C-alpha cells in the first residue's frame, strides 16, 4: 500500500480518508515517532498511545478555529505531525527544530507553550468563557493525559468548568499510567473500573446506543443524558465528574478510530460540559514500550533490533549519584525518607524505593501536596527528602513557605534538572530556584560540584534544624574536583578554594565548578592565572570568600609582576587591585536574583567596591530554546571558553596594555615550544 503520511499536510486531509486508511495511517505515525525519538530522544510511550484519539479529534474539529489544549504537553507529537510539521519532525528537540512541547511560534494549532501538568481544564474554561463573552462560536477541547487529571489544579479547573452553560469537551486520556504508575484513591477507582466486567459491558452498550443519539442541539443533550442513565454502574467513576457538573461518557476504547470519530461527532455540539473517558495503551505499537512504559516514557536515543532495544548510555548521571547518596544517608539514619511527585525514575528515587519501600512515597503529579506531606512527616520526627525537578518545585512555592519555612521544619529539597536541560527546552529549564528560595528566612541553599560533594551536602542537610535545598543539573557528574581523599566535608556557609591565582577570581556555584577550572586552565595558556573558588552555598553565603575576592590584594598577580611599566605608571607605586582584579561569578541560573546577586548584595553590605564584578549566568530577559545541553551552555557563555572570554574581557577593560602584552608573550612561548 502506498504510504499515506506524506500526503497529510493538514488535518483537512484526514477527512478524505476511509476508516481502513485511517487505521493504516495510525501505524505509519507510530513508525515515524519511533524512528525520530529513537534518534533524538524524547517522549515516546505516551505519544504511541494517543495516535487514534488525536486523529479523531482533528477529524471532527477544525482547530484553526476551535481551541485545543494539551495537558500534558509532551503527548502532542501526533498533533504536530498532523498539523503540517511532519516534514520537519526529524528536527524534534534539535537546535532550531521542532519543540518537544506545544509551541506558539511553530503553528497556529498550538495555543500555549506548555510543559507543566494540570493546567489545561482551567485554561480551557477561560477560553470557553472568553468565546461566549465575545459571542464567538468556537469549540473548546482539553486533552488530559498521563494522570494529570489527579493534579490539584485540574480539580480546581473541573470545579469551574462544571458551571459553564456552553460546549466544553474534556478528554480524559486514561492510559493507566502517569509518568510512572498512577497514585492515589481516584487512580485506584479508575483502575478497578477498567479491570471489571462492567468496563467491557459499558463499551458494548455505548456502541449499541450511540446510533440513537442525534448530532446537534437539545435533542443531543437529552439523548446523551438517557444514554448516561443506561450506562450507569456501581463501580463507574461517573459520579465524581457528574457531581462537578459534567456529563460523563465512557470509558471508551481509545484505539477504535472509527468509533471515536462517531462518538466525538455526537458530542461536538452538546451545549454542556462533557467529560469523555478514553482508555488507551501507553506504548501502543511497540511491545517493548508497552511492557515497560516507565522506562520508555522519555528515553534517551535508542536502537531497536528485533525485540531487543538498546538505550544510549552516557556516564554516571547526577540523578544516579543522588540516588546512591540518599540511600547511603538512609542506611545511617532511619529518619530519612523520600518523596517525589510522579517522577521516581527522573529523580532516581526508583532505586531508593527498592531499598526502602516503607520510607518512600510517590504522591503523583501533585507537587504542592507532596511538600505538605513532607511537612507532616517532618513534624512527626522524620527527615523527609523531597526530590522534585527545579522547574516543578515552582508549583509548590507557597507550600514551601507556609508549611515548611514558616514552621522552621528541616525538610530537604533536592532539585534535579537545576539549570539547562537540553531537549526539553524552556518549559523545563530550572533557572529560578535560587532566586525564589533565597528570599525565604533561614533557608539553606547548597550546590555540590561533584558526586562526592553531593553526599556531603546531604549529610549536612540531614543534620540541620532548618529547611535546606540542594541543586544539581541534568548531566553526567564531572571528574572529581579533589584528587586525593575526597572533598572536605560541607561546613555551613563555608566555601573551598579549588585553584590559586592572582589575576582574577572565579566564584563558581555547583555545576559550574568543573567548567570554571577548565576555564582557568585555558586562561593559564594565555599567561593569566585565576583563582577558582567552589562557593558551595548561595545562602548563607561565605563572607570570608567575599572579603578575599574583593580585597585590595587577592593574590600574587603574574600579570602585574610581569609589567614594571604598569607599576611605574601608578603614581603611588601601587596598582588599584580593586579595579584591575576581576571577580566573575558563574552559575547555571538566571542572572537575576541568583548566586551572583547574593555575592553583589553581600559585598555591598561589607562595604566592598564592586566595580570589578561580572555576573555570568542564564540571561534574565529571554528564554533559551531546546537543543543540546552543551550548546545551551555555550550560548549562555557558561562553558569553559565562555568563562575564559569574560575573564579576559574584564582584564582588558581594566588594563588593556598589560593584557595584550602578556597574552602575546604566552602565544609566542607556545609557538616556540611547538616541535
């Protein structure tokens, strides 16, 4: 059969296809997704499961005019392929290519840049109300998947949506999974219904009675109401949705594309909020993904050879280092317990879960509740460690403040994906945590520079009587910062000198320590010797570190010593080291409110001159697009070359003659040494 996918340039092309063609197209789309995600990495299993549902919605609705919202955004690959982006789908998650999430800059079919869960129903309610106020006839659809229906904001949205007196279709894509297996009482209720004989009977009855439902108007609503009564069963989850004001229909087979089109057509113009419950299979079309949907939720690039799948491996990740460090802490202290919000694999807690199942909790996609539960555990005498991505902890800021910090509870927040995250892009970069946590009284903020320091930071956190947070990136752990004997233990508010040098000082925070050392090595080839400090703490910041960096003599300067002319030119016979000696702060965080800001504020409080300070980090007023993490670091000037360039630029501004002479001498010496 001739391939169909190349002929699909827009959803309008779907409406020309027969049922058999649609089923064949579904297979082609799955092959396309597996091919591209296998090469680029990305979100696989959830997109394989939503193919027929996406096709059916685009067949019935025209989302150039009607409104389509995604919750969660990572399940929108099929939508992208069907809306004119198949030709560029090979560029998924690549620099300048297709985003892994809905993106308003890519297509008129994408309404929001969205990567967090739980938001679609409330946003759809606003769109529906807005359309009514403007007297626009627009259908509104929200697709809710990967267990985001259990998020608190989703329930708030349902509560508001149920008051509408107009069309709104919420599609519950129930794939029995979230990012990990779904958690909680409502999830268990849905699961019981799926495995009961009533589920199959309900599907049979819907197929029987659906042809009796008119397509439009009050008659459609009345007929659907009668249909609902016929389908009621004691174990059906319809009650909770109907009590919130929805007409509940389902659950339906999410892979029967013809029946989905028929049903969605019947529901399209119902002048009342409707919740359509669709059951899909995560990883559909790839038995290895279906068998292990958690692993293939968002895999790295992989190769498929028959029934064998090999996922690309890198070095040891910070996530793995955290898991090992936390297990070590838990072995030594039986108060240590761990919590996550639907991310056991992404945070490394799946390993902790196996070691200490009784001291592990996955609260589902509910970051706010996770923090509150941790506060309760802490009040009960435990030492809870909350492992959440930096970008997702933003969702629980009020709970961090009210239930943890205000109470003075020593809850420990471990923030994975702090900084630049590569292919997931702007929706997942963790660039705000230092700024919003640093403002909280008595909060301790730490960032280790290598895996051994991560364990030391955890040990300190467990010993504290105040809340603390530890940040680390989505990356492999660097080579150890200390050659022999491991790092000195973490002492509250104390930094560590990694390298001495008198020409400049680089104050590095966390993940930037290795890059700062590499930058210092590059600078040394230019005749510039830099002092590198591992700050370790953004709060409380090391005041002695600040005094040493901004003092008149920051160290023996190789450049000043080599330039008698510079010394003679100074009328007092001394160099104004406060101007000549640059101080560079380096962090994988926004330059607004982060570690560099803390250094600046502390220097002012200590009465130091800060004219020689440069703050290097992620830009404060623009977002960094998806791409490789290495490319993103280079774009922000946070790689070794970028840091070295800022140091040289600062030196040239202060003393251009000496810098040019010194670097020229270094170049000449390097040439002379070449064979």
